[in-house]
């Protein structure tokens, strides 16, 4: 499917990639004739049985094979500027992460302001990580730059969304969560905070147990309200 200037499609890593690479080559060739500015996000799917080294080897192999085909038809400039590869699986959250990265490329007008707001929020409240999620597809629109991205952290946040969605369905007769939805989940070593921003967006952040202070709960809520107001202003300016 082509989304704006991005083209996304699954590339199966288990069923032998010969046919998949050939189809990818044909897709790039035909699409480039229609729009030379298209960018292609390639998902190498069903990679759950591979370790990290094998995944990187798979990406290198597919990149090498498609690069040779593109060079043969005079599209070598597409290799570095317009092609990006990601390994994905439906058995973990890698598919949601990959789609999140693609969607963020279409939201350039709001990503930097969102990241700045999240950086200030994380620093002021001693958070380990914070995400702005699009609730229903479970993709993150933005995250802070204070700490590196880790998959297990992202998976925890997705689990929070699933849990809250289940409770909302039970107690609100199947209706979607509203802008007042909030939750704090206590785990052994951390706290997971969810605060709804509007009908489609929510903040989810992780705080280490050692940094939690009940006496600062009011400050946390005040800072969240400032973050929420800032996000609303960014969306208004961006006309979104």
C-alpha cells in the first residue's frame, strides 16, 4: 500500500525470498516510473525465529540482492535514498514498532515539538521513558530522547493499552476510552502511568520504583496537564 510518499509491503523471510525479492523489484521498478520520489519501507516478515545476528544477515542479503537488480535497470540511486528495511513478526511487537517508524515520517511537523515536550516531562518527573500513543493501532507517535528506545519498554506500554482497552469495554459498554481515562499500574520495580490526551492519543510513561514519591503525585498531575495543553497547541498549529 502506498501512504503519501511511503510504500510499504510485506517481504516473507521464511518461504524463500526469491519470489519476494522479484516482486519487490517489480514493485519498485513500476512505482518509480509513476513517481520517482517514492520511498519504500520494506518489512521482512516472519523473522520471529531468527536471532539478532540472523536478522541483520537477512537484511544484508535482501539488500544486496535487490541492489543488484536495481543497478541492472539503472535505478542505483534508489538504493541508499529511498529504500529502508525492517524485520517484523506478528508474534511480538516489532510490526507495531516498524509501522510507528513509518508513520512518524509522515508527521514531521509535530514530531520535534512532541519530543521536546516529552523530554521536559521525563526530566521533570524522573521518568525512565515516555511515549505518545495512537491508542487503537498501538503505534507510538513520538517518544523522548532522554533514554534510548528498548523493545521491552515498548512492549510494556502496549500491554498497558490492551489492559485499559479491556477494562473500558467492560465498564463503558464497548465505548471507546474518553479523554478522562487514566491509570497507574504498580509493578515490582516500576510504575506504568497512562493519561489520555484526547480521543485518539494517550501518554504512557514508565517510572522506576525508586523514583516514585507519593507526595509528588500532585506535581505529576500538574506537569501532565501542562504536557497535554502543549500537545493540543501543537496539533492546533499543525491543523491536525
